[in-house]
C-alpha cells in the first residue's frame, strides 16, 4: 500500500505541509478562507531534532494501536488506510495516547483527527506530498 | 476448530471475535450477552448523558457486525459452567456447548453496605447503558446530585450530568480526585478545573449512612441530595470461572496467551488479571484498549493461531470539560520527576532507571502516545534523549537511526 | 562615521488580506527579511536585507507576497543613473571594490537576438523530428588530418581522445565551494543521465562524485586546488582554465569562511584559509608554457583524455585561439563577456571582454583560414540561454556550448546576483547545511534533465526546419543564419548575410 | 539577380546516366533522348553531360573545356596555359546552331600535358597540379572558366533544356562507354553556362538532384584544403568532397559514401565491432563532410559510376540493367527511353551506394 514517507535529508522545516494539509482537509476552495485567522489543525506536523526537521503523519500501521484502542469503535481500516469516523468520535483522545508516532491529534471540534491520505478530500492524493517544495515527503509503496 | 463460545458482549468479546476471525473464518461463534443490547461502548454512557453521542453512534461495531462475522448472539445470563462437559447453562436453562470458551464477563459495580441505602429513592450505579438510561430518567434541572467516588466513573458521570442538574457534589475517601491515575499535584490541577465548572468536592470524606435525601458523612457533615450515584469501585466478574475451577485472584488468572488455568478456557478484559509490564505484576487492567487487545489475543489463540501479550500497561485518556488528561505507566516513589506547568495544564514525567516509568499530562496531550510507547517499550534514554523527552513528546527523543526506521517503512 | 543610508532597492509587498501568517517566508529567508510580530499578530519585513531572490514569493502558499522595485528614486538623470550614484555611495561608505555575481547585466548587444535561423520551403523538405531520425551526438577533440591504413589496407582507427556528447551542450565550470554539494550532485547526475558532461570548476572533485567521472570535465586552474593524479584520472577530459568571461584577467577568491569541511578537503587546503586563484598560472606566462602544461597533463593521463583550454573572449581572441590550437590542446573553450560568476569585481565583469558571438565567429573563421579547424573542437559559453542560442552557436561554428546560468536557473536560481553573500536561499551558491539541503538533487537533476531534453527537442525542431538531420551538418553552416539590424562590419565578422539578402 | 559564385544557388533537377560494363561505346543521343521524358524536372536554365572514353586518341592528355567571354580572354588564358603545360591541341568545340540555345560564350578545348619542370618546382603530382591550375583560372581569371579537366572525358553544358544542349553539342557524334546527364531547375539564378551541370574536376564529375542543407558546413570545411567553392552550388561542393575523400584521403568509394551519407549512429551501433569502429571513425573524423538534405547524385570517373542518395532518401533515383549496360535516372521513364527492355529496376536505399565499374582494361 502506498504510504506517506518523509526523508529528513530534504525536509526544510518550512511547515508548508501543515498548511497544505489543513487547507486540503478544510473543505474550502481557498486557502486564505480556510486558514486565515483560524487555528490550524493539520494532520501532519514538523518535528525538529538537532537541527534536523521532518514531517510526521499517520503511518497507517498494519495493526494499529489506535484502532484497537478506540473506545467508541470510531477508528477503522479501509483498504489499508486508517480512518476516523468523526461522527462517532467523542474526543476522548485515547488514540492520541496510544499512537507511538504522535500522529493523531485533537481536532477543531474536539474530535480526534489524523492523516487519511487525502483520499476522500478534493486533493485526491496527499496534499503534503504535492506541496512539499523539496520532495521531502513522498507517497509511495515500500 | 469446533465451536467457540464467548460469555459477555463487551469490548473483550469483540476483540475475541475479531481475533478468532483473523485466523478461522469458518467455525461457529456464539456470544452470550447478559445485556440486551448490540455491543456498545461502555465508556460512552457519560458522553450519552452529556449529549455528545447517541444510542446509534454508541455502537462499538456496526449493526451488521455479528452477521458479517458469523456470530450467533444470545441474550441471557450464563449461570453454570461445566469445564468437563464443556457446557454453559444459561439462566433460562438453555445449554451451550463449546470447544473453546472465552470469559469476557467484565466487572460490576461494587456497592458497599451503606446503612439506610434502602431509604434513598433515587440511587444509581453507573456502569451500563441501562444504568445511564435509568439515571437520565431521574435527572431534573434542579436536582442535587451526590456522587460517591471521585474516580473515573464518578467524575465522568459528574461531567455527563453537570449541565442537566442543579448541583453535583462528589465525595471520596481519597484525598484527591482520580486517585487511581493522578498523583496529588496533577489531581489538584484537575480538581481546580472541575471546581471552576461548578463541581463541589468533599474529599477525604465519604458517606457512611443515608436517610431519605440526606447523607451522613464520615466527618460528621450532612449532605442533602435528590439523586445519589454510587461509583465507589468495580469488581471483576469471576464467579463462573471460579465455578469451573479456574484460579482466581482479584480477577481470573491468565497467562500471556489469555488462557486461564483450565484448558480451553480463556478470559479477557476487566474480569481477568493480566500482566502489567509497567510494574511487573499481575493485576486487573480494567481499561478498554487492554480489554480489546486481550480479547483479540485470546481469540487468535483459541483459533489455533499464535499471539501473546506482555506489554500491557495501565493508561488513561480522559477529559473533563475540555481539559484533557493523559496518563500511562507507573509513578514509582523513587523516580526522578520532571514537572512543567503551562496555562491550566501540567506535565509530570516519572523517570526511573533511565526509562520513562510513567507520565501524567493535563492540558495539551497531543503526541502523548510517543511517551506511552517509551513506557511500553521501556526505551532506554540517554542524556540527549532525556533532554528531548523533557522538551516535548516527539520522535526526536529517539536516536536518528531509530527515528528513520520508524518513519521509513511500512509498520 | 555613520554610513550613508541607501534606501532599499526592493520593497516587500505583503497582501494583508491573503497572508495567513504561516511564517514560511520567515523560515525560508536566510537574509532574515521576514519576522512574525507576536504582539501585532502579523508578519513584518526588514527590506534593507532583501535581495529579491523570490524564495518567499515562490513558497508563499497564499500568494500573498510580491517583491517590487522600490520607487524611492533619486532625481532622474540620464547620465548619473540611480545605480551609478548608489555605487558611489557604497564605495564612499566602504572604500572597497564593488563585487557582483552572475553575468553582466548591462544592456550591451546580445547578438544571438539579432541573428535569425533559416527554414526549408518548397525547394527542400523540412524534416519532422518525430518521424525521421535526427542526430545530435557530437565528438569533441582533435581529428586526424590524414587517413592511415595498416598492412591489410584497413583504416587505422586510433583517433586522438574524444569527448562524446549526446547533444552539443555541457554544463560549464562551477566549483564545489562556489556552489553547493547538492548543486554538484544535481549537475553530475543530470550530465550522466543525459550523456553529456559537467565541469568541476576549480574546486576539485568531491570523492562522492568520482562515480560520475565518465561525464565529468575536471578543471586545472591557476590555484591548482584539488588537482591530483586520481582527480585527473577520474575525468572524461581535463580543462586548463586560463580565464573566465565574467572576469578576464582576474583570479578568484573564495573566502576562508566557505572553506569548511568537505570543501577544504576537496580543495586540499586548510579549513578557513582563503582560496586564492592567481590571475595567471604562474607557470604559464606565454603560449609555449601553455603547451608544456597541455603535454604535462597528457603525460599524466597517458594521452587518453582530451585537454581543453578555456579562455575568456578578449580582443585578439582569434590569434589566441590559433595559438592554443597549435599548443596540442584538443578543445578550446571560449567564455564570452556575459558569462556568469560566483563573485567578480563589478567593474571587471561589466567592462572587460567581448561578446561570445563575435569571438566565436572570428575564431572559427581564423582556424579555417589557417586550415586547422579540424585540429581542435570549439566550445563556447557566456550566456547561451536557449536552444535557439545553441543552434546559432553551432551554425556560427561551435562544436558545442557550455551553459551554466541556464543550468543554475533550472536548479532554482532566481538570478538575484548575490552569490557572493553565501546565503543563497535556493541552496545553490552556499555552504550552509540548512540552505544546501534546500536543493534536493533528485529534483535538481530531474529539472536539469528536463531542461536539456526540452532543448534537445527544440534543437531537433530547428534542425528539422532547416532540413538538417544531424548536428554536424549544422556546424559552421552560416548560410542558415541571417542578421537583423546589424552593421556591415558586424555581419562581416559574423560571416553572415543580412536578412533579405 | 546574382550569378553563380555570388550567391548560393540551390536547385531541383533531373539526372540520368548509362554505362557499359564492357566498355562498349554508346553514342550521346542515347543519353540526351533519355532526358526528354523528364523535361518538366528542368526549367531551361541549364543542362549538361559528362562523357567518358570520348577522346581515345588523346587519352593521356588532360582535356580542358573552356568558356571564354571574349577572344582576348582566350588569348591571355592560352598564354597562361602554355607557361604550365605542353598544349598538344586547342580547338573550338563543335556546336550546332539551334534556336533553343542562344547567347553562347566562346567554347574551346585544349589537350594538354603538365610541364615536368612545373611539377618539380611545385612538388605535386600532375593531378594536384591540374586541380590547382583549374582553381586558379576559375577564381582569378575573369571571363575564363574551365568546366572540364579530365583525361579521355569531357563535360558539355549550356543554358537550356538538356535534350537541346545535347543536340547543340552534337553529342550523337561522340561515343563513350559512360554518360551522365543533368537537367537543371535552379530557383535563384538567371542561368549561366558555367553554372550548368555536371560539375567536374579532373576526371571526376557529379550530377546531382537535390538541395543539400549542410552546404555551408561542407563548403567552409572543404575550403580549408585548397578548394574554392566559387560557384556555391551543391554539385561543386560534392565534387570537391569526393575528390578530397577519394583522391586525397584515399578512401574507397564505399568509405566515401559512408562519410557523405553516413549511417545513423543507431545503425552504426548495431554493426559488428570492426565495422562499427571504422564507421564511427570515419563519421567522427569527417563529420563536417556529412551531407544532409535531399540529394541523388551520380559520380563519374574514368572507369565507373557511383549512384548515391542522401541518407533519408529524400530524392527519387532508380537503377536498372540490360546486358552489359547499367542505367541510373531520376525517373524510370528515362531508363525506358534508353532501353525499353531494361530489367532489375531497383531503388537504392538512402545512403546505399550503387557502384558500377567497367571491366579492367576495357576503358
């Protein structure tokens, strides 16, 4: 299955992925409208260690702790991709507590959110990958 | 592999079904459910009262779950278990045979013998959906509610009804809220937050006697109430297992494949006593994720597959009125503690023997899972890693090689 | 003494309605122009630091940024331009020589733009490169004057060493040090994929790039940095750099600050020491000395590699080239006055040398007049900007061209002309690791390959239009060119007729 | 308008040739009649023929065919010739007055032998000496033009349609074993006698149909070796290239063909190693002599003909046989006129030389 991978050699720490992600998942057709003056809830985040930066997003584990741990049964795997049913989610954030990658986070209305590979939004394939200026994030089979 | 039988219809049972089906798509599975409900998420009963979910969305698995998994669901209470004949007898005398059995009976509320409890018109426990529905019926806009027990159940209940009643008072013999998961520093932070929301506390004190609408406290105080909720604690449902000759302690004793001391009988979830890797002891780890994982592990082994669990740890993610709390692991008295306060939150890390033994975060819990994994995996932390650990939960705590491995391939 | 304030050349125009304060501009600007003001909650800019490299403009996700030329001008004066006056202020402030980067930006004639290319109509069919084979391969190097046969009458095929290129373009010299590791990696990988060559420049060859040796021209310059046996042996050809179009008669100076880590090791000079390339090679004060160096290098490489001699296009270039052609060199590279540089004194860059078009035309004709054109190949550089320029250069007589600025642009350069600062926001002209990583060689090489593929297609289209199906039939085929708006003298030097003739 | 030599003249054309492998005589009417069906391939601005074996009685002497603009030019030129050659015979070339051919110059021929003393002083062989002399006359002596300079062969050309030119020169009275013919369709010349084709140097002659796109690349290269492309025609430069490759570099006809109509690199790379090495070598060394653009040529010399198309075969050309004769023409119709029963018609591929040689001792 194709997943999103980061190559820290090329990550510039520009954080564009976060904004592209938040925009892609906003459901709006204009980034300014989607993000201006609002808190940004992205499903990818940049971490920094010893001057190295890299993007972290859901690994779409084969046997994901979040799916097993969700108290509401709101997280499931569809065609390999781990998805959150935000209608069912009650925002207990157990998934946040168990994800070893720190890739699930509290979203705008309290429900948990995570990378769903932009498969369902208008972007169609991961917006972080499309928008990365340095190919530091790739979407591929490994 | 023959006939599978699961007693109980909660999270562990679902885990068990999915575990069996990951290995054996054919054989029959029968589930005996004491509650006459499609499997739902128990922890959601407080969210239900709060209006954050509804009966439809509370379903832990979709409506077609049993059908799709070839599961026969029977409503009824199992009363007898004969390990030799491999039968289970229900309250209605119906008999069910099995080749492999999994006991997922969970736990039930522990209600101490209070003097005068019978004089209280409206008193409830808070464990099942039916408890919640019953409580809901009793609620009025100006009810005064007294909750005995400031643990997870008591406080979640308090949160759930807060907006629907006149006042909520919580008492607990312990000197702090959430004493099972928070140390006193963190409990203070949480208590302050809850008090700001209007919750009243009587800590280090508890009801000893009731009379009508009045509770008499250990301290001598008297508290008037309209509704009483008893959330003192829970007990593992071990009766059937004991009957069958399984070794039982506080919970049913199981090994790391979830097998009890009796052949072909497994147990999983709140009724069992599994291995807590954070303390290295066996104990009841009554939390939902563990129930699922134990159930799944049991299911796989029942179906002839191979699975073992030995990295379970206690952990909790719980929020009250928008303030989240994430905890995991143990808080050894001799650990080095790193504490950081920010805004209305707090972060306390317990480091022992160069490992993160446990942590409590109140406030921004994002990425707490990285800490949880450090606890679960007992990752050794060098000086650099410790610094990164203190800074924030992130993959930067790991060495570059491990980090690249974590991010570099399918997992 | 307080420095005379010079109003910033550029202004940052931020569309407040569009800016979402994502701070990408702030993180990406090595000149520290942008800053987030937490009190005001908005982005602010310090325009005095802006070099108009367009990094922020390019990465701004909401297109909220624009860098515009400041309209704060001095009183208009046709003789004393703003630039001239500001240069005087700068020199009065500092007492220093003005430094610039990249090629001559002055509005001097670009002859490429005054030359037009022919196409077939009726009497001769144009050829469709998508249907018919169309060849662009060239071999650079000395060609034998006479066919020799062995005792069996078979032709003896031991040609002098040749540089085989799939198309008549090479990436010209840019040293490791002046440009980054990743820029070199991009060039090396692209050259290899394309079947052409790139040129190390005078900074030596990083050990990681020895594997690209068959597509590498190594340079021996006056500083002799990084020159050793393995270096020479690794290459496809060796280039003696006598001069550079951007700064003829001037040596090079890479400040010690850039001589760090691998750069220092590759150049074989101590960390932190200035890398000074003298103006002349101190063992070459005349043409006969050059011949000695040419043959020294041939000896060192066992006569297996062509030797290139690179010179700047200066006034008597034809005579110089004739001398080089007789020095044993296999290839002459001529760099015109619009050629780029990582740093050069402004006055030199803008005022010394001659246009490559004229230099090429006169050298090619001179070598033919002397009957020695086949003894050497001619490579020209110094602002070859497009496939059309390549075709014109070849038709004027070049065997191949050198491109550098176009290659830099392909890799992301926005021609802000401040390479000398070492803070290149595009990861090219810098050694700062955080900036170097901005050029991912996967992208850099892909873009270079794209560019050259595009040029190759265009070259073929242009050739096809002329009815030419192999590049060698274009070489020196000046009938395919016509001038527009050129004087009789210019036409005479270029050896072409005026359009309409 | 500019004349040949002042501007490059491209032109479309008709070509035809016939040769007897047995060296048997063929009269000139055979070839000029063959040009009739290809009338429309010419436009009346030039026609010409090359004939081999026509001067058996002077076969050891160089036969110079001249156009002179004036009697005085002829006198000066004759004086110059006598400084360098033993002039065995000089005469007007016989012509027939016909209305189709007008404005003829003075057309003269000399049979000459280079003076041994001159060869010694210039340190060259007689061919090189003759070639240099011809170049010198054609570039330096205004009004004089040598249009044929080989032994036992001659070119005949004029402004007009080729079939008329043949009649004009009374070619039916000549007998040769090999003939080539050319009808010209130039597009930017008023027509000049010297500019008609074949073009020849020594005994090499070339008739050519096409317009090469590599002209200036070829001419500027070949001029490095003493040739002067005074006419700026394709035929002239092709003649010089073949002279350079065959006479001066000693290449075989096939090798020369692989230079001017070189196989594509992809083809070369598919050849056996030795062949590949040789073709790569030739293509590399003589890269400037690759001829691109359409051409079909017949190259003639004492003893043979070679037909060759450009490598993309952008011009028509056909060959055929009958008994000892081989025919080459732009169109099959021309061959049918020469020999209605011709057989083995073949259209050579681009770059594939067809070489016909007269049996040793038969010419």
